[in-house]
C-alpha cells in the first residue's frame, strides 16, 4: 500500500490507497444502530402478521413454559445474519450504522466486498460471542478475520484528500 520512500509520514499523506480501520467505538455504534433497526423491522413485521393472521401469530407464540425459547433465539440470530448479509450485499459493505458513522466494510485491498463476502460476513455474526470479538484496538472481529475484510473509517480517509 505504501510506496518505498524514506519518510513514512509522507507515504501516508500522499497514498491514495491508505485506509484507517474504524475504531471499536464506531464498530460498537454500528452494531447498536443495526441491531435496533433489525428489531424495529422484526417487530413491525410481527405486528403486521398479528393484524393479518392472528392464527399464524398464535402458532408461533412462545409457550408459557418457554418451550420455543431456544429455537426463538437461534432463529433470531439467523434472521439477523440474513438481514446483515442482504443489507451489506445491496449497499456494497454499508449498513445504516455504517452510513451514519461514515464507515464501510471492504476487502483487505480496499476494494468493495462481493455479495458472497457480504453473506460470509453476515453468517459469521451468527457465531456465539462474535460481537465481543470486536473489542480491542485495532478492532478486528471474527467476521473480518474469517472473510479477509476490514471496516474502514471513510471520514478519516477523506480528511487525507
């Protein structure tokens, strides 16, 4: 990424391919925004299903003894994985959280992620405790490591230009 000159500061300031990884604070904010939007959509669809067909809603309801609680959690995690996969595939590495914080998921070379990579990133999030892997500096969670991607801070990159 950097040219071979004697002054590393000059390389950073003149290189068009230099990217700043988003810090763990921005990554956490992305997660919060995206999870809130996901649940808002999820509950909105649930309300529509209840209004349109109460019998379907009753058959999906959790029993008093919590019989479907485990299945419900797994299903919700998988739905979130699908949701994030589709959103990142459609918006080329961006989600609502990433749009707000001016960040973007890219391949390690800085190119836009493919649809397949977006789905791999989304389903990597379904692994238990994946959210905790984002803490640290630099923020390099499992979905980035396993797909050879990173989330860059577009604001810091634009400040260089």
